[in-house]
C-alpha cells in the first residue's frame, strides 16, 4: 500500500467553498467564444444564390431552395441556401467559401423547438432565433487566411504597350495549358454566367472540362452545347468570341464580388486555339438527315453565320450572300486585327462551311441579285445585314473630306493590312469623336499606323460621357488605349470643326462642356454648358458616334409590311418578321454585339425549323 | 457450452463501457474463460466515405474517427496530403499544430483519467478531471470555434491564427493544470481504491505488447520508452525538450499513473511552443484553385503521430483526382481493443474487463473506422 498521509484527503475540502463548475441553464447563460461556429445568418441583400455553400458542404446539409417573389436580375439566382441542422456539422466551410460574404455564423448555439421542421431552416439576417440583426453576435467569419476562393486571375501573357504599337499583331497571348488549368480551378460552377450570356453558353461545363484537361469534351460543349436540347448554348463563333466577346458573363461572375472574375473569354480561346481545325470534325459530329429545304441568309456577320451553322446542323441547305469579298461582316471589317486576327475568324468560318454551308461572297443582294430572285429560289430568307452606315455629328464643317467615318476607315485599314487595298490616309494629329468600342478601335488602329509611319502617336478621343465609367466602351479597352498613348478627354460635346484661316485645312475641333448625357428617363438627351469651351488640335477628325442599318436592298413592297422600332426590325421571339418567310437577326434586330448576334442566329434557326415543319 | 459457462455481454449498452463497443464474455463463476471483442457498432465507413469527398471536405469528416482526441486525425491527414503534394507548411502553422496536439493530449488524458473512475467506483477522479478537461475545451473553443470537433488543421496549415490574448490564457491554464497534477497525485493516485483495484490488474508484458502491436502508454508502462515524438520526430518535436515517462509494472495502475506525468510533459512542451512560436502566415495553398477544386498530385504517403493511445497514422493514396483514391487509418487502439481483449482477458474477473478497456484506451470508432 502506498504511503499516504491521513490528512491528504482534506485537500478536497477546499472545493466546498468554490462555486460549482456547472452552470444553471436557462437561468445562467454562457457566452460562446468570439469565433464560435454556431447557427447561420445570411444577408439576403448580398446573397446571389450561387450555391457554392451547398457544393462545399461536406454533409450535404445545405440545399438551394427556390424563393417565391424573388427579384429576378442578372447576376443572381432566385434561390437561397436552406440548412438542415440535422445534418450540419458546423464546419464553417460554407462561410469560408461564400462568394459574396453574405453567409456568416453566429455565436448562438441553443435552439429548442418541438417541431422537427424548424430545424430545416433558410437563414436570413434574423437567424434561427428570429432576433433583430443588431442583437446577433457574429461568430466565425471569413478572413483572408481562411478564404477558400482563389480571387486572383491568371493573367495571360501580354505584349507591353510600346511593343504592340509597332504592329497589328494580336497582343494577348493564349493561355498555356498550366495557366488555363489554374484559371479553370477558380470556377465554382454556379452558372450565373450561363444565365447572363445571351447565347446561354454552357460555361461551367467547358471550364470544368478544361480543369480536367479534357479539351475534346470542352470543344463539344462549345460547338454542340446541350445536344439533347437542340444544341442549346452552342457557339459556332467560339474562336471569335474567345477573343473579342463583350463577356457579360465575366461582369456577373460570382467570384467578381470579392475578387477578379474568371477569365471566361480567354479560357474559351484556349480551347479553340489548342485543338487544330482538322480535329474539330473528329470531335464534333452531327448526324442529321438532310432536309429538302433551302434557306438564304443575307449578310455573313455573326448572326448570319450562326443561323447558317445551326440550320446546317438541322440538315437544311443554306446559302449565305455576302456583298463584300470576304465573309465575316463586322468581325472581318470592323474589329481591328490586333484584337481578332483573320486566322481565328477563318478557323471558325471554315468549320461552318464544312457542314455544307455555301458562302457566296461579292454578291450584293439588291444589286447583283434581286431580292425577288432570292424569294423564288429559297423557302426562307434570313436577313442579318448589320449596321453599316456611320452616323454623323452634322456639326459645321463635318462635310469636309478630312472628317471621316470610323467604319469605312476600319475596313480600309483591314484591307490594307491583308494586302488587299491601298494604304489609308492617316494624318499626324487625329481627333476621334465617340466613346464606344468603335471609337477605341479606330483610335488604337490609327495610333498604330501613326507609330509605324511617323514614329509617334497623336490621337485624341473626345466624347459626351463625363467619366471613363460612363463611357460605353469596355474599361479594358479604355485602359489599353491610354497605355498606348491615346489621350481620352471625356465630357465634351463637338461644336464645330475649326479651319485654318483662308485655307481648306482642318485646324482642330471646338467642343463645349457636356453637363448631362441622359435625362431622368435615362434617354439620350445631352445638355451642354456653352460657356465652357475647349479646342482640340488635329488635322483629321474621325466620327465614331454610332452606326445605322442600311435597308436599301429590301424592296419597298416587303419593307412596307415589316414593322420597325426606331431603325430596328421588330420580330417575335423566334426572330420572325411580319412576313412569315422572312426572318431577321443581329444588330438590325437586337444588337449590340457578336454574342447577341450568335444568339439571334440560334433562335432564328429554331424558328425557321419550326416554321418549315408547319409548312409540310 | 457446459452448464457452468455463461455468456455475458459487456456493452455496447453498459455504463462501464466507453463508446459503442462490445465484449462477449464466456464466464465460469466470475472468471472470464473466453472473450470475444465485437466491434462494428460505429462503423460508418469513414475510409470509404473519404474516397467520395473532396480533399477539403474530408477535414469535416475525419475528426469523428476519434471523438475524444479528434485533432490527431486532422494532423495525420494534413501531414500525409502535404507529403504527397510536397508542400512546406509555414513555420507558425506547424507550431500551432503542435500546440493543438498537446492540448488535445492533455484533454484526452484527463478524459480517460475520469473514465477510470466509473469501473472502479471512484467518482471523484471523474468529476475533477472532466471539469479540468472543460477548461482545455474552452481554449479550443476560442482557438478553433468549436469545443469537440475542431476541424482546424487543414492540408496546408491551420485555418486561422491564434486570437489575440489566447497565449496568455493558455499559459495561465498550464499553471493551473500543473498545480492540479500534484493534487491528482496525492489525492487520486495514492487513493486506496485505486491501488486495490488497479495494481496487478490487466497486466501486459513487453513481449506481448510487441507481438500484438501495442504502442503508446501500454508499451511505455512495461519499461520501453517508445514515443514517436522522440524516436521519429514529426513537426518540431525535435526542437522542444521533454521526457518520456515510463513504468515497469505493465499493469493498469502503472498506465494510469503515467497519465499525469505525461500531462506534465505536455505542459512543458506547450510552454516551449508559446515561447518559440514565430509570427507569420498560418497556411499555404496545396494546389491552385478554390476549395472545391483542390487537387493533390499522384502519390502515396503515410503520416503518423503519437496519440494518447499509441501510434496513430494515415495512409493516403492520391491518383491526382478531386478526392483521395484510398485512405487507410491505423487506429492506435486496434491491437489492444481486438487482440488484447481476445488474448489477455481470459483468466481475469468480469469486473476487470472495463479496467483493461479504459486503461489501455480502447476507442471504438478508430477500430471500426
């Protein structure tokens, strides 16, 4: 037996005078630690319903439930997380990965209810105990160190501004495989991008395919979309959109709430550029029986090519009529070469042609072939002639030959670069009027030509919109233009072209301060402060303030039957005009960019198919 | 079965049993003739489940493999994944991990110290140690946000840095526990009940230990100073000073009396950790991408730590995918819980069976996995 003092047990007696270690619930309350992982609260103002919390949940406790009367807007899903506290393991991974930071955990841990349904709970700001948000103590929060998202974008290799000014070479390089996989690994597959994309491309699916390094599958998602649903979400101009798409998807990307959006556009380009054209046929096959119907498409822009593609996959016989010498429309003649090289466009068009689509170039409908002749030869006509006429400011002096339109000049520059036209006339000092992407395109193209010819850049861009943010051009375009030495002066309205005294030579542009661009109804209605005047020196003025459609090819007989909204054609949701056999799409119907044109082409193809089936 | 031999079930539903584990005893009188361990009540297929869950999601699952000491699971898993991914964990994260593991060791020793009070009928030891354990859990709550399942150690480091002021609270607790340990020794370890009930009971010798694969306190109580922290140091255990207490008797009393001594060593280690811990980042990414798309390169690694019951290890196999290809867990109490029960219980009395299970630290879920 161990040595033991008789008094040893007495040390236990000291506990008599101490408080019990237990507490009396509910009389006494115990405060949880500041980072306690208790019940959830979710800020509905911030939550976008992306469902990332449900995806990371290790116990499947979180499900996304449809919330009735939820406001429907881009960048948001009408769902909110619901938590089953019978399953929740309180690991807080949902909080760590929340894309917006709306989901948090509180320091509350006691909840009593006799109704088991109460434990299945959709968190709001009030928490499961239905308290006022100000009374709730927040516990575990996400900080930089426990963030589960990857917020930084993998930037593809860029040529520096000085270098890219020396040529029209595409200055953004394609992702390497390693870069693409790293970028794809940032995606949380919420699909908010798909909702926003006019064409509803299956973006999370192809990004996941890139991440799994299955490029064939990725290409199938691009060119076939959801095969079971009439190729819903396919984009025949993926190579083009992978370069110059206005990427509305990236604007709403769930990651963009706290970090940089996934580079969806560059990832798309990575897919098309990484697979040689010869292999596209092996990967993407269509086995539809031929249908004995013929369709004419007027205009080979994005909408025309897209409609042709989808119609060809349905088995129709499609001819595209193009007035210019090469197919592609705005993609060939509008967008500068440093953003969209011919080879990329040719790759997409070659695949469309390989499906049996005939592209008849150099034939202007209404001039070389009459509209009536088309009508007699084809079952359906789809028009997608785009906006080809430039708008003029109509200020005094705008009729001078050195005041030119942006669109024809862009066309000349591209023809020149291809070696198919003479060198366009460019002055040493140029003023561009306009704040949209076309203004940026022409300013940057002229800057390159100036650098190549005169050794220095002198381009001024002036526009009504008062800030860079207000300008309709993409921020990226504006930033890159400034990098390249283009000077942008927003907030000025052109007033008059100034000439040298007694000479027919332009001296510059007189502008007045623009105080307001849009009125309270958000309609374009600029107001000026005539007292504040400014002069921009230039030998040449380029107008890039908008384009208008040209319907001169349409015979009056048909034109009178079509309804117009402003200068646009009114169609129903399948892009059918008031003349049943005449469909229309692209910029003359919806606009304003390539991806909307592709979407128009898709819906028109579905509509034409529907129409022709009914004709049988 | 002869008339004199009776089959009795000890557990899973029995006040003297720790966890969902059962021993079928064939007894003659009150002497066990044959003992059959019956595991499986806690079999949730952890190892298989892990193959279906993302690398990161597993952090929420694995603490459940050992309820009283969950951190060893997280640490082994994280260390194995880091070995495959060839990731160097930031220095501060490693020190924090050591801190967590030592606190967990203290908590678990206190818990099992309390557990022995049940079968021998000395409830004071249970009341004291369980209330002291709660003080350690308070620290865990402040550090990790939860009391039992911390889910704190992740592949790449730990989830969050220490909150401000916690170091002070820990060193205060250490002072308190050190003083309590001497009280435990005078009041509990010298208690007559403990001596009568534990001395010479549930004996095991070195040879049997090595034959069955028993490590930890079971082996150290037979005189072998085998502690992975010393023989194959992981983390920074080679940078801290501590002793490995041993005993020679190999009986239940030797094992129980080693526990306060080990707690004292842990206190010593924690004090050194608080002193040596540098500032800096607490985690590093093990691969590109967000938590849903973490991938671990192809490979296989085994990581082991010294748990309160012996060597605890994870073998993780990755085929480069989103989830582990295979995970195998070496539960520390597997040898004593299964082979030990079968080989060493025959010949003892019925009321000594729970003493074996408790003093050897048989933890049901890590056997069932």
